[in-house]
C-alpha cells in the first residue's frame, strides 16, 4: 500500500513527542546506552538521552528510504559494540513495516525497541512508541521540510 496521507511533523512536535517517549522509558530503565537508528532516530535519540541522562550513545546505520519510498534495507554499521543489546535502548523516529527493527533485533535481541511514531505493520517489532498512524500515511519529518506554499485540502480534493 503506497502512502496516500501526508502527515507533516514540526520541530516542536518532534521534540514534544520524543520527550513523551522518554517519560514512557524512564521507568523501564536503567539504560546502559542508546543506539540511534540513523538517520531518523538521531534527533529523538538525542532528546531521549538528555531526558534519561544517558551519556553512552551508539548508532546502528541502516538505509532503507529515499525521500518518499521504502526500499530494501542495507546495513551500513551494525551494533557490535552493544553485545546482545542487554541494557540498551534502540531508538528510531518511525517503525513502519518493522523491517529495520527486525534486522537490528537479529543483532541485538535483548535490547528494548522504541519509536516516536508507529504504523500497524511495525508495531509487533516495537516495545514502546508514542503515536500510531495508519499504514497509508507518509510522515514528513522536520529535517526533510522547508516552509512553502501548500494547496488547500479542498482544492486538492476537487482535482483528485
């Protein structure tokens, strides 16, 4: 199913939702460290690390998206420094189909998996999330956007 709904997220919303994620994760710790899934997980991982006072941060680098499509995942950097994941928190901006978390879970089976946003297909791979959106929603994150004119929904609907 290709995305049919656009869901833009502002910097303020991302910060607020990442902080909510930290609140949910606070009682589940203590955490040895955080593994940010690059690139989308870097911003929420930073906020969560600050709120949970976690200083040890690693990255797991997996590429699976371009600006509007999900493709096959490529592991660019694994989680070797985190052992089996015990005590580690893996953070991403979005769990979509769950493919990225499945790949990382094979490397870090004992880590806790968290995302700010979750789609129904990805939820089974995620331990903690904040906001669920439909599978046919495309989330536009603030680091992918610039302020510009947008056609009103009613006008788009007339053409569609």
